[in-house]
C-alpha cells in the first residue's frame, strides 16, 4: 500500500534547555502527540490530506502552549491578531486570513476562505465580517489570555521592541504551529497558524498566512509549513523555494528543505525551520535554531516526537 504520512510543528526556537523542566517537556510532547495522532487517524481512515492538516492544527491552536489560537502572543495594544493559511496540493486551492481576533480556530477560517469565498486572502476587518457572515463565534479576550504570554508582553510593551519567538536574546521562544500531510491517494496539503510576534504593531503580518512564503502545497513537489523570523521567510519565499528546488533541480524533499533552511535563509539572516512532505510520504523537518517542537508519523511505522536536535 502507498505510504501516507503527517508531520507537525509547534514553532522553531524553543525554550532554552535550562528553562525546560521535565514536566513542561512532557506537556509539550503530550500536546504534540495528541495533534499528531488526530491528524494521522484521518489519514488512516482514508481521509484527505487537507482534513488531516486542519484537524492537527486545530488541536495545536487549542493548546495554550503554542503561539496560535489560544495562547497567541500579545500585540502592542494588548490584543491578539492571528494569521493562518491552508493549501491543497491537489487542486492548488488556497486560503489565508490575517489580523483576525476572537477566532478560536483561524485555520478553519482560512479553509472557509478557500472553500466558501472567491478569494484567497482576507485581512483584518473584512476577514472578521466574513467570519461573522459564516456565524463564527467571536470569543472574548479572556479565552486567549495566557499568563506567560502576558508577562512576555509586559516586559517590552512600552518599548519599540518586538519579540520574535525565535530571538536568541530571549529565554522565552515559542512559535507558530503547522502541519503537512500526504494521504492514501498521494494528495498533499499544508496548514500554518500563528499569533505572530509579541508587541507587533502597524498591522504587521508575517509569513504564515502568505501562500508561498510560510505555507505551500503542490502535488507536483511537496507540502511545506514554516516557522521562523517571518520577515526573512517572506523575502526568501521559503515554502515555494523548497518546491522550486525539487521541481527544477530534481532534488529530494530532504535535500531541498535542508538547502533552504541551512543555507539560503541563513544567508539572508533568517532563523527558523520547516516541515515538508512529498507525495511518497517522505518527511523532512530541518531547523537552524536550538530546537523545533515537531512530530511526524508515517504508515511505514516511523514516529518521531522531538524538541531539540
Ligand atoms: N513566522 C511567524 C511570524 O513571523 C512567527 C513564528 O514562526 O513563530 O509571524
């Protein structure tokens, strides 16, 4: 039977080893496993890659441990503005939202943009109107409140600093979430969701909701979800770059992903990582930070749940 597979991430740039307690590490791995198993079981039942990635990302969004959905970081004015995108490698349909607030699962809204609108990318107020028209419940700020994130923000709130979860200067580094999957038909998909960066302002949008930058899927090559310093990932058009190296140079998903993360994005000055899968269910999860919350499972029986190198 054809190999099917899923990989997920909870952000590159992790807690430095000294801050990571065994209890915390267990909690991270537990939530990663929960999301991994939920996504994998969709594939096992012959479900689609797009359903599998949405299922896995929703679970990561619902976990306060990750910077997406519940647990999203605070903006400069003390609110939460979330970004998400999803892409189907079979149809090349895609959907993205940015600067949305009060939405429990931004990834589902991104999927609704893909399936229920004529558009690919909706932002801010317009995206919120779209959500309301689809009868989304708007959660109040309490739902997203997380004590740790609040502390992160209080430390820098009256400064011009913004904090990338991947900054090596800070102890606290959490990230974006994402999933890529290859189903039993050999169709692939990618999904990415984030709260962006602490203390962001001016409607700052990162790579996560941008098709080609933080998220991309094409049955011809691979499905990719990125995490890292968004400004660099946008300029490097990272997710699409991996697909291009595969398409035009004939490279494997592993070689293409590693080239982009260990060379091309580092030459620009960016840090982070990505997860990728091809149509044969081969997974790559390179990162150039100290760690990346990540997990993968294939129908060949390989399962990985890891944080550090
Ligand atoms: N890439 C995300 C952004 O720049 C942040 C992250 O991956 O944690 O918004």
